């Protein structure tokens, strides 16, 4: 399975052209388009979701153990709640900065990290996420340092 690629690296995060219906009304039409156009987050999400759907579900066998698979599923659920608002299946080799939406510039990624820390009883160093890490790296870190078991 091919890892996800940042929509920015694919040059896919661009605002669409102003539709003709908005161009017909000078000034007001452009202002209306400005407020109705998709956000960069929505464009980023749509691009990422398309990659995930094209690739399909990541099977449990991609993970080193059932425990890591369970941790990954729980983190994906937290990312759904704090970042994406829908469940996306991530591969161990996916870059974490892409799946945790670090490139988008809102604070939902911080909320997701705090939730991971709370659910598993781990503490990430302030510089941990500045490194080029994969989803598997995060899951391994949680597996190694967790003080709470799932379902507790």
C-alpha cells in the first residue's frame, strides 16, 4: 500500500475558479463567492479522503501486532473526533503530519494530541511531532509508554 502524500505536495490545495454565476454580478458576486468558496481545510480533507478511498481499508495484518492495531484504531477514532469528523483508515507508513492535519493551521491537531495523551496516559515531548514520523511511530510510542489500557 502506498503511503499518503500531502495534498500540498500534490499541488491540490487550490481554490477553484469563480463560477460564472458569481462573475455575472460585479463586485457583489465576487464577495459572495469569497464567503461561499470551500475552505483550504475542506479542499485538503477532500484530497486526503480521495487518497484514502482509492487505497482502501488498511488490513490488520499491516500492523506488527493486534495490540498495535487496536491502538491505531483508537487513535484513528480520536482523529475523527478532533480533526476529520469522519473515520479514515490510515496505514502505518502514512506521514503523521499529513494525517493529523499539521499543515492546515488550525488547532485541532493539538486537541487530538491532548486526547491521545489523556486516553493512553502518555506524554509526548514538545519536540516529538517536529520530526518526520509515521503513524506507526506514534502508535509504537503510545504502545511503549502508555499507562492506561484500552477500555479502562
